[in-house]
């Protein structure tokens, strides 16, 4: 934090506890936290520890838009959040970016999305253009200006939402997993931008699982566990805490099982030939050829916008080829009804919340099964919940689950329909290392049953550790395909112990 900046508290929580409607267990327990002007505070902790709830409390959203039981006081710029008329008034001072980018994108082009808040504020056109140019360059989305947000990759959407919030120039930024879907280069660019803004007086509260690039810019790190602050300190001080080690190293000696790995020449269950896809004339895929065999885990890796998500959407009919062919279990994915593909291909989206709508966990899983077979008994539902370790939560409200549990629930919804191919888009995004390992153990068991597993990720290390084969993508093309080493990861893992620029950056509404 720059020493020239006045160090008064701009965001404060005193004795804050919160229990969600319908729950008896507090999500926050007696949180005391003062954040000063120009300070970057990094919050981390296990999946389900209360990090997102802390963001909701600090931004005033819990008080103004949620029910539940709230105790304690939250102040923004010295004023109790309850004394603000609504979130619109708070949004003049606080910019919030949530982990669900899709819920925050409502306009027809990226440029309109970023400019919308500035137009609402009545910013003069010359200044508006300056801000637009600055934030779009800083977040690397200039080339996306005319694209429709819904055609973007998850990481690109995340950058658009961040740019739209930064453009408004608020005094406080609250960011929930702002780089969860970004590749390393984009994460570093965001970190540099946030540090620059903080040095000019913007206060930043970041919730993240990534500890590399973002912790380097933090003035303080806060470790949360079970709704309480466990420890506060510098990165060096925090690394003495065993819990932080568990968040970054699951300590599980996972090794791929070679005994049932697909043999060379095994017939492909997914076969893609010369696949081309264009969005409004822009080529997102440029001649893709790919075969995937039963009982194989294939990792598709690449930077944001490389075409990974566009590729997998062709497997269940969400997208149809502009050119080329896609065959799944002998069916032409370009022509068969989506319902037929759904029996063979299960797709788990980046954000599990986009898949969840029922009142109970059990009903969530049963929905897809009964769409396929209305007379089906409950056995596949119970088996899927047992497989993902959620049978004991069967009567719970899905959105009361932790992020990791919701991810497992989304997987259960898919595997209950017993598809031959399971496709996952960034399956470990926003999860701590142990929860991510749990997800991957589930996928390994499914592979052993003969399912083909295709997982999209920008994390090369995930592919190296868990996949049989790694497909590398760049600018809509496959630039490499290689077998993941069976030997090296096992040796490595089995020996591992558990161990303001021109302006400052308002709420780009989450709903």
C-alpha cells in the first residue's frame, strides 16, 4: 500500500455473523475486519469456508437483498450499510465482481457491456471513451469489442465483467474469484492492474483460491475456515499454517491406473473430422480432428479463447458444425436431436449453478433421469449421489451446498443418466486442492468403468497429473497431442508429502 495514501478504514466488519434462510449453521461467525484505503486484502480458505458470504456481507448485499439472520455491523466509507437506501447507492462506491460471469452479462456486444455503466452515470463521451480504451486494453479484450458476450469463453467473459466494473471508477472493489477461469498470463495482467489501482487509492478485497500471482500483490492475507477468521498475516507468515498447505497440496498420491487404459487402435466413441465453427463470421474452430476412445481421460488445454469450450459444445448439440463432422457413439451430432445425444453425452458446465434449479439435491439428480425414462425407479439417482459422496445431503437445498459439493452434484446429475461420454468444462475451477482431487478421483472411477472422459482446462498441470492424453489448443486449432506420462507423475506425486490510474475503478450487477 502506498505510504502517501491516507490510511483510514473504508470497509469494516465488526462481529458479523450470518445464517442463510433455511439453514441452522452460521456461514459466518463473528467476523472482525478493517480494510484501509489503498489496501489489497486477499481472502482464501477451503471450499465452503464462507469466503463468498464474506463478499456478500462486505458489499451490503446480504443486508439489502438476502433474508437470513445477520448479526454485527458492516460499514462502507464510515456509514452503516443499513443506512444506504439500496444497492444502487452502495454501487456508487463499491464495485463487485462475482464468480458467475454469465449472470452479469446482459448486452449484445462486449463494448456495450463495458460502456453500459458509464452511460448510466452520464459520463461525458470523451471521458467515457478514455475509460473504455484503458480498461479494455488492461484486461485484454480490445479484440473482443464487437463480439456477443454469450459466444465468449469462460475466461473471456470473466475479463469482460471485470472490465465493466473497473470502468466505473469506484473507491472499493470486492472481487469473488476474479481470475478463477483465467490463464496464467491473464491472471498476471489483472494482478498488475489491481496493484496499480491500489497504489492510486482503490481498496481491493479479493477472494481467490489461486495463491501465486495474486498473493504477491496483497498487503494482507486472511485465511478463513468454517466461517471464522483463522489467521491474518503476510504470505510468509501464512505459509507456516498447515491449512494453507492443504489448500495448495492435497497430499494424495494419485497415479493413473494403466491396467485399463485404452489400447492403441481401440474404436473411437467420439470422432471429429475437419471441424470448423464460426460465430458471426469469426472462426472459433479451424479444422479440428480428434478421436477419443472409451475408458480414456483426455485433457483439452489452452489459453482463454483458444476454442476449448466451443469444441465440447459440439458433442451434445449445443453447437452444430459450420463445416466438418462430429460423431458420438455412431450418431451424427450435427443432425440428431439433442435428446438423443443427451443419452450418450453428459456435459458439466464451468459454473455448476447454471445446472441447478430444483428444491432438493435428490430432485436435481432425478430430473434428467426421469426426462429420459419417466418410469425409472430411484436407483440410478441414489447410485449417482453415493458415487459423489452426497447421499447424506439428498434432502438439502442445492444452493446451500459448498462450491465443491455443487460441482459434485452437477456431476451426479450427469452420471445418473449413465452416458458413455462425460465432458467437463473446467471441472476444478474455484476449488481448493483437496476438493479438486476428490472431483478427479470420481472421474478416475468413471474411466475405470469404461466411460470416455473429456475435460477442458487451462491448467496444464491438471492434465499432466490426471489425463491419459493431453490435447493442446491455440487460436481454434489443435497444436499438439501427446500421451501424458504414466511414470513421471506417479513418481513425483507419490513422493509428495501432505504437507487510480487516470481514474479508479461500481457494481456491475450480479443479477
